[in-house]
């Protein structure tokens, strides 16, 4: 005995009574197959319905060999059950699924781009198109065409057809199932083989809103929202746009230009700040060289910093080297670092000095004769490591 799938006849039916015809455990969960069901099983890119059977939560629904299996949160003892679907979830899926039919048909009508796959996720839906490029104007035209068909509120006809009827229908792609074929049609626009749930008319989709698109190999992935999802998405975007415009004291329509001006001002300020920091580092290096210690005939600047920007410390090491000295600098931050640098012409190999020093303390690093950098596993060893490096310089 197969399960009678009531959603085929009426996708707006939310509950029914049925008899348990089989019991099993599937994926570690108790499961029952019913004589009839309003629950849509996962398939065709559409997720399964959820809801309850006699008050027990239905976690998943799958179809197999003519039976519709309902995976439950707890065992069900009754043989007669009343099933009720989560209607908000079902209607959302109906909007997204039929919106996909219309959107795919619109891409084919307007641009000749065929849909090769469809995915309905919890947050958004996507279709993959057999193409490699789309312009914003093309996307807008397809979105307009889709919404025009939605707002015309054309009837949606879902029915099983005979082989003879099937041969006369201009399907968007051949059916993927054996046996009886169910076709969902919107007159003069789309005919698709589909076992999913759909509204009675295109107006039930409400709205299709394309959010983004990008190339994925030899296909184009288009992300879209329909109905309630589209409304919620546009609502928060409008609110965010208003808040941002208010922050910059402009009208929402002027926000893009205002942001561009802010970015330009930020870039100018960043360059000016980098220039000032560079000047200060030169002054700092000059001051530090006046207090340098001698290691043989080499002037050495040894110093440690806490939570200073690593690039600044590197720049300071280079500036000390440009003043004719050797910089042995340490940084205590998220990672403890040593930066060694030396002036041109000095017989000091910073890369070798760093490796020899770090080897003594379990650290790792390397570099060139003029500049080297590495890390220590224990920040408490930083001062000892720098002292050891100075001693190596003194020993020649």
C-alpha cells in the first residue's frame, strides 16, 4: 500500500487524519509511514515539511518506494494519527519554489539561459544558469518580467498528464522521473515537470527579488528571494539605508556619493598619517642611536615593545639601520617577535644571528643578511634572547 499524497491535490491543505501502515527506525529516529499525508517529502530542490503527528514533532519527511516516511522526535504508539504541517514553512517553500519556476522561465524567455540546478536554502534560494556573464540591465529586465507575470496573477495548473499530453507540452527540460509525470503550468509562460508544492496562482509568490549573481566555473549562480523573504530583506535594507544616510546627513538617494567622499577623505587621511608616522619613526631612530650600545665596533640599539604595530617596529629597525647601526628589537604582542636589521657595509649577518639566537630559546625564524624576523614561544624569554644576540655580536 502506497501513501496517498494529499498535497498533490491541494497544496493548501494543512492537516489530515491517517492510519499508520508501517513503522521503522531511520537514521536513529523513530519513523512511520501513513496511509495518506499532507507532509511534503524532501525532493526536487524543495526541503521537507515539518509539523506534528498527534503532537509529536516531525523532524524530516522522506519518500521511498511509494511510502512517505515521517521521522519523529519521539516514538508514536497510536495507529490513528492527526498530522498537521507547519504552514508558515510550507507557504514560504511554495513561494520560493514557484518563484524559481517563473524566474527560470524568464531567464530562458528573455536571454535564452537555461537553469541547470536549483537549491532552496533556509535563508535564500539559488539557481545555476548555463551561461558565463550577466549585466545588471539584463538581470533587472528578467526580474521585471518575472514580477509582471506574478502581478498578473495567472492561474497555476498542477496535474498528472498522460504520455500523449506530455508530448504536446513545451517543457523547459525533460522529466527526471519514470512513470506518471506531474506538470506545473503557467499558461503562455512555463511548463515544468515537478512534484513540488505551488500556489494556486502566480500572485501567491508575491514578489521575486534578485540579490546577487556570480560566475561559478562554466555556470552563473543567481541568488534570489520571493514573497515574505523578499519583503523582510528589503525592509531591513531600507532601514539600514536610512540609518546610514542619517549618519552622514544626506538623503538615501545621495548615500552612495556620500560614502565615496568619505572613502576618499579616509584614504587621504591614511596617507597623511602614514607619512607622519614615517617622520616620527625617523626621529625616534635618530634619538635611539644617540643611546646605542657598542658591541665591538658596532653600534647596537636593543629595545623591546609591548603591543606596538609590527610594521612600525620593522620600519623602526630599518630606520636604525639607515642611521648606520644594528637594530635588535623585540615585540610582545599576540605573537612574540624579534626583528634584526643592520646598516649596509656592516659585517653582520642578521639572518644567521637571528637563527642562532632563536635556536637557543626554541624559536624559529630567518631572513636576509640585512633584515631578519622570527618568533619566540615564550614572551618571558624576550629580554634574554636580545641579550644573547648582543653577546654574539661582541664575540664576533
